[in-house]
């Protein structure tokens, strides 16, 4: 572990700073959008813009990396992400913000691809699991730190946006000063959506639903919290709990999924998530109305700290159940294929996930427009029900066959196919790289 850190410290530090700024920016914009009285549709479009940029960048950025190299690509898009933060504070307008989030999404996918391909180049068969674990830990800690930075200054001021821009710029320094040569970019093969669905109908459909769910939970939770009149400190704590739950729950649920039919684990997690969503609605103390839609009149619905604690606990448990779907579904699909197709299947699942993620925030915002703040949970429940019903149907249609080559691996929430290749179970031939670390 020490050797892994020593050999990749510049990349890890630069990425940690960058991920902190990224996590900070997304939730800061959600809170600021509520303060500026953007309606739910505008907010949904804002966050869908990010995933659209992310999705398009996934196809374009590998070609750019091949043309100009890792360091130039990382530097250019970190600078572009820094610029997008300043755009948001300079022009407080929904349409400009949508464009700004598109630029951020396009920039971040380029940075993730550079980081993960770099880590792949440094990985060997002996340390691949360690590198993936460190990458996951750094990602979640950085995002949690970014949520806590909401407390540094009021979202209505310019200082938080300047801080985001500064962090994006600082992230460049370790990478540019690193002595090690950047790797040669290696493209990852993909699997067609049609072939993916033929191999695993439930895995494909569940991943599509997961895209709809993840994108809403990770972007509109701050909007929900702001509309519930939580303080900035309370919002930061809630968002940190959501991120922490997404990381911590992966290990126990993944352990269980390695010992039984993964479909049943996914379905059971979905049912529990539905229960926690219903509890969150009950503990919120609000009804289904669109009173928040235009003029966001503030009320204090929490007469006791206990009521607020119950809400926080319900949302945290819901996040723990839902934010574990991606790696479990990936492992389930791998149960149905040979080892040499693991990475290609992961690439195909990323595309399916991306389609859901693009439309998730805008559809969730429509639900919140109709039902008020609690529409956030109504939307999540809808896609959980679809996933559970289809899963129960597929269980009656096919038997579960365990694949000894496949096992669950905890993964960061923004993993790309190149990051999936770090999984020791992918079987990538790294024997030629044994001396690089």
C-alpha cells in the first residue's frame, strides 16, 4: 500500500483536490438555485446538462487523449472546469448555468478517463486491487469533504465559487510536477446494448433504472434539503451522510451478493429503499403540494430534533441501499459472461447508465414540480418499483448460475470502463507491467 501511494502520490493528490472541488460545486449550485428561486424544471435541466456533457465527453475525450496526451488533456479540462465555476457566479441565469454544467460534465469525464488510464498503466497483478481501493476511498472522502465546504461561506456570495475555481487550478500542480512519464492511452472495447440485453435482460434494465436513480440522488438531494428549509450546516451533514452511505454499504451488501442470487440482493435492496423513501416522506412532515415551485416560501416543519434525525436516518439508509446498485449489477452481468468480456460489458453498462443519468434530473424535477419537495422520493420509488417488478419477473424466467470468475468489487460512483479494468477479477494481462510500480 505504501509503495502504491509513493509511486502515484502526484496523481492521487491532484485527483483528490479536483474531486473535492467537483463535489462542492454540484451541491453548492443546488442550494444556490433554490435561493435564486429557479423552478424545479430549471434545476433539473441544470443537472441533466452535467450528465449530457459527461456522456458526450466519454466518446470524444479518448480521441483527444490519443492526440495530445494525458498531461495536456488533464490540464486543459481542469482549467475548463475552473472556468465553469466562474461562469456560474458571474452569470446567475438558468440557461447559462445549464451550459456551465455541460462544460463541467465534459471536463470531468476527461479527467476521470485520464486518471483511470494512468492508474491502469501503473497497476500490476499484485497491486491492482490496492490501487482500486485507494481510488475509491479518495473519491468518496473527497466528495464528502466537498459537501462540508458548503459551510465556508454563504452560497449567495462569490467566495465559494472562487474557492472551487482555485481548487481546480491547484489540482494541476502535482500532476505537472510529477517526474514519471504519462502512459500511452489504451482504448477499452465495448459491448453493444443489444448484445448486453441478450446476455442479461435484468442487468441491462436495472442499470438503466440505476442511472435514473443515481443522478437524482446525487444532484437533487441538495435541492430537496434546501426546500425543506434545512440550514447550510444541516444540508452539508445530510449530503455527507449520503456519500458515506454509498461507500460503506458496498462492503456488507457486496459480501452478501457473493453468497446468493445477486438478483435477490438487488430486489431486496430495492424494497428496503422503497420503505426508507416512504418513511422519509412521513418524517418530512409535509404533504404532496407544489407550494415550493415558484415562490419558495419557507416553513419550519421540524418541531423537534428527533423528527429531523428520523428524516436524516431514512434518507441515509435509502442512499445506502440505492448507491450500491451499480457494482452489484456489474457483478451480476459478469456472472453471465466469460472473464475476457468483463471490461467490455462494463463499458456497455456505462452507456446504459449514462442514458438514464441524462434524463434522471429533469424527470425528477418534473415530479417535484407536481408533488413538491417530496416528489424527490416519489420519483425514486417509481424507478425502484420498476426495477423490483422486472427483477421478480426475470427470476421466474431463468435460473441463477454462479460464475466462479466473477465476484463483487466496491467501486467509486463515477467509475469509467478504464477504472473497472482495475478490478482484479477483470483478468487484464498486466504481466508486462510488473516492473512499473
